[in-house]
C-alpha cells in the first residue's frame, strides 16, 4: 500500500516556479523589483517605519516564524511585529545577503541569510538581542503588476 504524502502549498509553489519554463521566467526588471522590495524592507526596519515594513506584504500574507504558529494576514502581521502593548523594538542593525532569486512572471522567491540586532523595551526593562537566520520570501505579482510578499519564513542559525 502506498503512503499519501501531503506537500505544503509553499513547497509545491517552489517546485512549480522553479520548473524551468523559460518563456515565463523572471526578467531582469523583475529581479531588480524584488531586490528593491528587500531593500525597502530592511531600510524600513532600520528607520523604524512600520508602514514601509508592512508595505511589502500582500493583504493575505503569512509569516512563518521559528517555533511559532503562523501569523496570517496583514493585520495580524502588524500586531505581531508592532504590538499595541507599550513595548518598543528598535532595530539596531539588519543585513540580509541575497543568495538566490528565482521564479516566473507571476510567482517568485528570494532566499538569503540575515544578521539582525535589536533593543526591546517594555515596562521599564531593556534587553538587547541578536540573531542570524536563513530567510525565504515567496512573492506574487499583484493585479497591478507590483511584487508583494505572500509568505515569509525564517529559521535561526548559530551565531
């Protein structure tokens, strides 16, 4: 008897978008636009600009943080990263190295590694933390032709 193997949608999407259909491949302009989204995201965190951080995501985007449940939808992402609980997170440094961009004219991915350090303040206490991660973003071209992040997953790497 054969086992039924369920493949998560994100992984299936990666298989489809990397299947090598050259007529549907990303253009240099697409790759430039996707790099610009990464730059916008990183710089927005460094400037503490929540609106710009969130501007790279589709309304139905999902975050897949390490050791956490999925964070589904733009409003939930806002609450996850910018909670209304009196806490303040300040990104001190953020560097993402892009290792790969691939996909087709409608669906793409960006894979890289990142180093991040931040200061967190709440209830009079301040802590500083840092992390290193492998990052994967899946992007979809909107009806208006703009690339938007629909999934973001990252995992922690040893520092």
